[in-house]
C-alpha cells in the first residue's frame, strides 16, 4: 500500500447503519484523518433538525461499587471514570483494585457469592465463562440503554460480535484490546540500506523480513553480536499471526484444532527457520542470559531496547513499556504491519479483546449498571486512550490512542489500527479453558523451536492432543 494512502479504514457496519450513526461517524473520522468530507451545496442541504434536549438522568442511589482488573495499568483510568460518574451521582463510590492471582481469586469469590461488582474479562476465557453463565446476562439492559446503543454503533464491530455470545446473549462488552505489529529499530534498518517497514504497507512480507533479519544480524566468527529478529515463537505475539496471514488458524469454525493444516505448517516453517536454519534469533536461554541485570522488564524488552535485536513481532502496547524503561536508548523505533504471506498478499493478526463483565452476585445491580454503562461512553474510552493503556473498543476514541502526538509515539502508530483489517480474536472454546487448551501447545511449541521434533510432527501431535481434550470435554 502506498504510504500516502494509509488512512484509517473504518466503514459503516450493518450495526452502525441500523443505529443510524454509520455515515456521520465515517465523515467525522475522515475529517480527523485530514481528509475532507464532501459538503452538500447549501441550497440542496436539508434543514437542520432542532436539537433535542437530552433526558435528565435520575441520580443513582448510594452504593459502593468495586472493580477488579488483573494488571495495574488500567487502574488510574478506571478510577477516573468512576470519579466522573460519582460527580454526577454523589452517593456512588467506585474503588478499583489490581488483584494478584486474579483468575483464582475471581472464581473463588464467585463460588462464595461475593467478589467485585464489575471485572475484566479476556477473550480467551469469555466463551467458557459465558457457557457456564458465570457473568450476569446483560442482553436486555444493553438493548434498552441509549448509552450502550451509542457504544454499539461506534465500537469495533468484531468486538461487539464476539461479546454477543453465540450471536444471541451478552455477558459482557469489549473494553480495550491489543494489536500485533512489527516493531523495528528504524536507525539500524536505515543504516543497513533498507526501506523501513512503515513505508512498505502490505509489501512488507515474509521474504523481506527474512532478508532483513539475515543481513542485519552481525557476527564475530561464530559469536552473534546483534540479532536480526526474534523468531515468532509464541501464540499471541508470534506464529498465530503468520498462520492466519497464510490462510490457516488454530481453531476452525467447528472449534476443532487445525494447527496441522498445510497453511499452518508452511507458516511455522517460516517462523522456525529464522531460529534454526538462518540463526538470526536468540534462543530462549540466550534471551535470559543476555538480558540479565538489564533495565525494565528484561527478556525481549531489554534486548530490543538495548539495540541487540532489530525486528520484533510484538503487541503494540509494548512501546509504552519501552518508552518507560529505555528512554535513552539512542535510536528510533517504529511500527510496521506484521509481515504479509507471499501466498495471500496480506498480514494476519491476533487480539485479546479485553472486556468488562458484571458479577451476577452484585448486591447493587442498578448502580452497578450505571457505572458499567458509563465505562462505555466516549468520555470514558477517551480516558483509556490518553493514558495509553490499550486500544479502546470505540473506534472514535481509538483516534486518540493512535495519534502519536497524544500518546508517546511512535510515528507510524496508526499501523497498529490498520492491522485490525486482518485481525481476529485469540482462540477460545465453549468448554475447555484457555489454560487447558494450551497444554499441548506448551509441550510441543518449545520442542519445535528447539529442533527436537519436526514442524510436521510437532503440529500433528499438538492438534491431536488438543482435539482429544475437546472430545473428552464433550463426552
């Protein structure tokens, strides 16, 4: 794609059209991206309808509402949302806590009839929890609340569809999400005489990524002094993106594991060859050894931030951690798309659609819904965007999140938004939990990337053992 044409691709969805907001939203987004919307001649323009005064909302009765999240980054933003709601509803007090041992404590609290009023959900657990009807069913409230309907008209369509369990019932709403990109050391790429991935769009493909990684790797004899890339050896920030780019997936529509398909095998060979054949990626042992004692989060963050690795298939929010841990790295980093498959001509993406759920045990359902609905407003989603937590579910608020002048860069931050054209949620199952489903992957993934087994054998075993779990759960 020509770099001058990389505008945000948002089109009115069926849901937005039905809600009557799609065309207005699209025009506003075009203007926000520097594109002029075509104006209707004054003599042909319809008369402006008189604006209706918004209905005055009744003040909520006093209540203490608790919100749980599993990592600290969203806490300040959710506290601000709660404070804004409490300003209009002085009797409502919202407290937010990042809970250690989150999933175990959340399930224990639920079984004991207690727990937070509102809590974060991730996409990989949402189907299994909804199937067991653990969160409160909010379908009727969502349909009846104008705030929720405005959210539905302006949110990422795929996120709303995902949280509409089996196309019928809602046990939560999308709140924020990750996107996967190629994070690259711009100075090293430029000094190597290459075009930067941010200028290449979908032309940034596997062949180019392999070539860059090989030529940007530096050696002194047999000793590697700089690695060209991290091999994409993990499911979310790695191989699943390349499998999807090539037309494969982890699960099919029938919830069968198809990771051993020909499309997947070919993508895995590309990923594994970076580590084993071309030796342009550090092993997991080398990552731990080389980053020992370094600043920040260690591991991949430290090796990329210190300039020891040039290309990284990573979640877009990693840049926030890099900016905090490596402010004086001495080089510029930027985003490009995940490398495209030469077979399909486009990239693939994964996302964890992080959502909000209401505890069915809440003792204050009306006040809890008021706080919950307030979290869907543009004002609340803008708070998330400006805090650079994750990409907000609302497309209109996401404009702020992807503006490098609002958040702390990088320059081509919009590439992470554009990746949503090819992005779908992480795999999830109705009965088998995320942890159980990944059991076979945790066994075979490291064996494949270490060369202990072939790609074909490892993926066949991974698929067979994963499907055996599904069959056992169904019996």
